[in-house]
C-alpha cells in the first residue's frame, strides 16, 4: 500500500474533489462528502484510473453529476437513463432554464469534447456501481454495443474484425471536422508590446513558436532546456526542449504526453522533444538573466511568480491563462486563450510543409496524423488556389 504524505482540498462545496499526494511522487483524486467521509461509489470507480491524468478529469466530471443528483433528490439506485439524458442536456445547454443551474453557478456549458468525456465518465461510473448490485437496470441500458467501423478495425490492426464495439447512448454526435479557434492575424506582434515582464513575453513567444500546451510550458524544468546546438543528450542537434510528464510539480502543471524519460549523468533523456526558434532562445535569456535570477526560488521550474505574497513560487497554468486574457484585452484582441497559439502553430506548419501530416504531427507532438488531419487539414476559404478553382468553375477569370 502506498502511504499518503499529504492531502489538499481543491473544491469547496457539499461534495468536493480531494487530491491525495502519494509517496511515489504522483497524486490521486477522490470525492468526499460534506462531513469528510469518502464517497464509496465514486472512490471505487476513480480507483480504476489511479495514476493517470484521466482520474482527475473524471473526478471533476463526476462531482458535478453527483451535485446535480443531490439537487434533484436522486440516489444512485434511482437514477434512470432519462435522468442522465436530462443531465447531459443541462450541462451542455447554451441557454439556462428559467431557474438557472444552481448546482453549477458561474460555470460555462460543456463543449463537444467535454460532453463526450462526461458521457464516458457516467457510463463507467454506473457500470461499476452495478457490479456492487446498485441500479443494474440502468447498467443494462448503458451497456450497449455497435458494429465496428473502419476506424475501429484500423485501430486494432485487423481487417476481419466482426465483434461488436461498446457504444454510449449518452455520447453526443461526434463532430467529424472542427475549425479551431486561432489567433487573429498579427496577434503575437500586438501582444508583446503590452507585456511588462520578460516572463510574459517568453510565454507568448514560446507558445507561438513552439506550439506548446500551457501545461507543458508551465511544467518545464531548467534541466529540460537544451538551448545550445549538439546538446549532451545527443537526441537532437538543434536547440530543443524535453517535455517530461511529472506528477510532483508544485504548480500541478502536467504534460499530456506519456513519452518515457529519464536522467542520465545529470542530463535529461527522452520525453517529447520539441525544437526551439532563435526568438525563443532570445526570450529565454532575456528572462533568465533578469527576472528569474533576481527571484529566490526553491524549485527548478522555469516560470516563477514575480510579485505578490507568492513571489518565487512556481507559476501555475491558471495564472498564465489570466495573464494572456488580460493582455489580449489591452491589445484589443479580445479574449486570448493559450491553446489558440497551438492551433495557429499547427495550421502554419501544415501550410508551410505543403500539407505534410507527419511534419505537423512531429512539430506539434501529436500521437497520430489522424488528429492533425481531422482538425487542421481543411481548406482555407480564402486560399488563392481554392479561390482560383472556384472562379474557373464559375466561368470567371
């Protein structure tokens, strides 16, 4: 058994998510009642995902649903499929009802991706409940299957799969192709002048040129940065960084990728390797010899707080999002989100490489080219070649 070395409350409320710091350097998550007792059903389900990033996501999805059940006066054994459909409609509704949503005060509706995650979480939770004899009728309605699609057969690397695949009646209809929200034209050039700190300029430059996720950027350690040619790791001749998934970061920043990494002779080896531009290196040295050097930090993370009572502590992803939101308003760009930089980066790489999905996959750090193809490989409606093709069809010059 792994010993708990600390506990920290994350959400205040009647039902809340609680993290448990494990002695092996990672966190697990559970749900507790108002009196501090662990919610047995939720804990049993979340334990199935212990040690994974999915556990934290499912914990917050599930606590939202359990709060709704309390508000509706529903015990787990009385929930029906119709109730779950009403819940999915409530969390995804763009317009609140006449009485609002009192159990979700101040929260935005779920998007398509969040609704799919919530559907998977609810199905797994009630199937696990049924194993203990709770609400088996609901589990039978949820435990549906379908015929395998071509994508299923490809994932299994078999061309003759005839078995049935699990289906979820709560899942929303999948959006086959999305047009991601990207930054306005020239956003980086407009953001940099309105930023006071070199740290903030580093964030904008690294998000724009590196295509990093905000969790990856805030989780970078100084040892992960190999910003000189022919680094000691020997894995990339050009300046680069190693994005490593760590569960013990003091700011709770967690990289999404699970690429194995290690430290050999004081040098970080492995992880997700991403090249850096000369502008990223310049922004790093501008920050490191100035603000970072003058702040006493008791950690090795790259980004630190520069003011306030938490000066010197690790800078959290939520703080970076707030900085970009305020900077976007000052620059007249509206709300700027960190992932917009990643969308713009991927689209630019795809266009510059002539639509090479492998190049875009490696530059952005995706697991497969299918994700790049589905999200980014679409025609720009203002592209010159696209415009010329339409005008030819229309009989125009």
